[in-house]
C-alpha cells in the first residue's frame, strides 16, 4: 500500500473527529445568531486567506447540490467580478468563530487521551510536519487544494488550531486527486458513488493514491512514520 493510501484514513479520523466534537457548539452558535452553517463553516481556513475561485468551489461541492443560495441570502458571501466567492464581514466573523471552536474541541478531546498516549504534547510537531506539506503540495494539486492552502492562521493560533486547519486543507489534496482519477476513468460524481467494489473501483483508488503521493515527498521516511504514528495516537 502507498503511504498516501495508508495515512488517508488516519487523517480523516482525526480531522472529522475534531469537527464532530465541535458540532454542538457550532450549531448552538449559529442558532443563537438565527443563521445556518454554510461553506464558511467547512472551508474557513481557506476562505479567511483568499477568495475561492468558482472552479474550486464547484469541485469542492461536486458531491452535493452546490446550491449557494443560503450563503447569499444570509449575507455571509458575495461573488466578485471574477466569479470568485469571498466572505463578507459577517461571513468572516462566522468563519473565525468556527475555526476557533473546532480547534478548542479538538484540544479538549486530545487532552483527554489515556496517559500512555502522547496527547497534546505531540500536536506542535504534527502541525509542523503537516505545514511542510502544504506549499509544495500546490504543484501536484487541483483547484480545491489551491484555494485552501496556505491556510489562514491568526497570530495567536494554538497548535491545535494550526493542526486542524492544516489537516483540513491537506484532505483537499486527496480530494482533488480522487476527482481527477474518476474523471480520467470517464465517470461522473454520481457514477463513482454508485460504483460497486471491484477492479474498477480499486483502479480508481490506486490512481488516487498515485496522484496524492507526491505531497508527502518533502518528508523523510522517518518523518512520514512520525506523522502517521503521531496522528494515529490522537483520539479521533
């Protein structure tokens, strides 16, 4: 198995776990404002740094309806003259809050790790390793990843905020690779979702790994092992 294929579920477990841990406080925050979460809650670490080009947004939402009506009606986003989506002042306020809440929820979860696991002590090093992947990853990425990286990090960003934001962006490198793989195989988003287990699906996953693998080349073999083990030791 390629390293990209090996670490993918580990990255997903940590990042999805952090977002799930934050969900109750995020939902309460939005409910208190009379609003509904939108793309600013999912892509905050990229949107806070730059507008999101239309092709990047289309790819990031390819498995959904792609409907941005809520974002426009709630006044959290606007479209500029180039067709890129940018946050309004309200959208930026929401995105900053969600980024912080995800980091806080992750930190609480990781601090509760069993004593035999490293917990929060390993988070600064993991954030450093993941951060080193982002800039060179642009060369092998598609439009969604290029919209997400480098990520926005406030001056007082905690290690947990740096790690959750950087992992969020890194997942889009693989997502770009996966979309490129199934498109090269002549499939649509609906087609790949309906594809049963078998040689054709395995071929798409193998091609996804091949396209995703270059992002990890900047790390030495020892550092790749350190990243895999460190993320694997964090509660998901």
